[in-house]
C-alpha cells in the first residue's frame, strides 16, 4: 500500500498524482529511459548518415579518397566522433559504397522482355546500364581501387558483376542459344566485357566521349555482336 505521506509530498511538489503507486512510477521511468535511448540511437544514426553522405559528396566531387578531417569538416561531426561511428576509414568507405548502391538499386532493373525485338532490348540495356554507371561512377572507381585490399568490397564487387552478367545473358538468351556452341562462350565473354562499367568509363574518360556518343558506340557494337 502506498505511503499517504509520501503521496502528499509528491502532490505538493507537483511530481505525481496521489493515486499513483510505485509500479506506476517505475513504468514511467522505464518509458522515459526508452525514449532517451531511442533519442540517442536516432542521433547516432543521423550522425552516421551525415558522415557517410559527406564522404560520398567528396568522392563525387573528384576527391577519390577523402581524409577523415575533410569528411568531419563537411559533415559537421567532430574528427573524434567519426571514429565513434566507424571503426576505421576502411569501414567508412565500405559503408559509403553500400549506401551508394542502395541509392542506385532502382536503376538496375531492365524493364523489357527477353523476347522483345533485338533493337528494343539493346536500346533498353544501353539506356539503363549507362544511367546506372553514370550514377555510381565515382564510387564505382573507389570500390575498384579498394577491392584488392578489402575482401568485403572485393566480394561485393564480384557479386555485383555476377548479377549484371546473368542479367545480360538472360536478356540476349535467344541470340546466345542461336550461336554455334564453339562460339557461344566467346560471345558471352564479349558481351560481359563490353557492357561493363570499365568499358563505359574508358569511353567517357580516356576517349572523352559524351554520354550520347558512348550510347551510340554501345548500340553499334552490340548490334554487330548479336545481329544474325
């Protein structure tokens, strides 16, 4: 039974109603603790995202490997706090690459049937792949530069390439099936290499071609590889 004097003192202090018992107070305290804990988690998540987004912004601007000091300044988070959210710079890079891939995921799908006319399938592949590669360009270069020293990034890169290869071979399954068996693997390999980020990046950077010119080169080459 609640102590009436304690209850009176509580009312006088404006803390608790006279009919609240100890269990009510404990429940309220637990709820407050949960709210505070949720608030801490929310702040931590906001700060982590701020750091990752700052890292990605710097990479997109041409700073291939931003320093922690640069990331801290851009994000508004202290240098020391960056290492509260990430074990090291490698983890920050991995998390940033994963976040970029999440943003780019809607661009991966190619909404065309595998039995559509060849020209339609080529046009759709070129449009979607180049849009994807333009979106992920700076981060894709970063992931490739880090892959040799970071097995997690290397595994993710291998998985992504395998998915894109499967997508490509499914889209042009009819042409691959019609190809003589002795030549089929050559054609599969040629398609995979030509429709890769590396080739698109080479055309855009080393050859200085515009996006439209790159698309035209892709369409020209794919038609000659696939047309009967």
